């Protein structure tokens, strides 16, 4: 399935306007990245995806996938994301 023709949701529009991560739904966030890859506006050299969900009895379940050239690039990318999160606090 190509996502380049996937319509932009109201939630995506709101999240992009506000710059607040809590305005995104997890699915809208993924579709936004997939749409950019499929329409050619993003040609990633690497990708890191991390998701969490509350499991039984309040336990946190984490799913992590990555497609990075090496651990140094992965660490650097994660550090840059931490810096961006700190500068965009809501």
C-alpha cells in the first residue's frame, strides 16, 4: 500500500499547526512519515521507531524498530531528537 494518496486527517493538521506532539495520534504520526517517503519528499537514510502502550496492571510495553547504518548514527540521531524534544516542550 502506498501512502502518498492517504488523506491528511484533521488531527495531523492540528498537530502540525500546534507543534505539540500530544496532538498527534500514533497512527497519524506514522502515516505522515510514510506519506513523505512514498511521495518522494523524504528519502531517509535511517529510521528509528519507538512506541509504548500500557499493558496489564499498568506495566509499560515498548516496541522498538530501527533501520540505521550503524550504532553511532543511531545514537546521534536519538540525541538530536532528545534536543528537539527539549526545545519544543509544551
